[in-house]
C-alpha cells in the first residue's frame, strides 16, 4: 500500500513537472482568442504569459475600464473609414 502511494505521488509530481514545462514554452494569445478583459474602447496587446489593455485615443482609464466621449470616438472611426481608401498621392 505504501508503494502504491509513493508511485501515485511520483506520478503526480511528474505530471506537475510536465504541465509546468508546457506552460513555460507555450503562450495563449488572449487577444486573439477573445479571453482578454479589455474594454470595448481599448486595444489588447498580447504579452508572454498575459496581455495588456490600453485605452484607445480619446478615452482614458486602465484599459479594462475606459471612459471618454463615445460620440467623438464614433466621428474618428467614421473619418478613418471614409478616408481609408482615398489615394492622397494623386
């Protein structure tokens, strides 16, 4: 019985080691998978082992909570959409 316990403990230790190694070499992109906690008015930036949230232009906050003038933001988005396909070289 003690041998079974030791073997189970050793197997659990090896499993824990394998998970630790796997976690060290893999990174989940929370921004791409949508598992981040960024505000709708923030940009998500993937980092090794996590992510950062930064409020978009015209908004202030910590990236998780961003406040600002949503009407002004809508105007900026509309301007970008209108002028996105304009060729300014001609």
